[in-house]
C-alpha cells in the first residue's frame, strides 16, 4: 500500500480550493480536507483580520498553518490522504 500523501491546495480566495480538495478526497479510500481558514476561525477573541495586515495577523496565519501541518501529519500517519487548502 502506498504511503498517504499530504497535498497543499493554494489559490486566491474564491479560486475553488475547497472544490478541488473535496474532489481529490473522493478519489481516496481514506481522506481528510483541512481548510486553514477554518483553523483561523477558531480564534474567539483577538482575531486579526487579513484585511488590515499587521504583525499579529501574520502570527495568527503562521499559527494556523503550523496547526494544519500537525493535524495533517497525524492523519497521514493514521493512513489518510490529506488535502490542506490555504491562500
């Protein structure tokens, strides 16, 4: 059996990253889709909007991306192919 892959799907907002990720997921027996924006949305107080980019915005994007990478690795280690989508 082939080792599961972690795919990074990137593009501008509205480019179809989620659509592509979902289509890819359907091609595998075990697959998970991790939208990095969803992880960013976990912030309940102090959310830094990307509309007005600040150092805090950059820090929160980096945190979400590191979190997505850790989650993706855990799923891949458990046998899932993983689609991570991010801008």
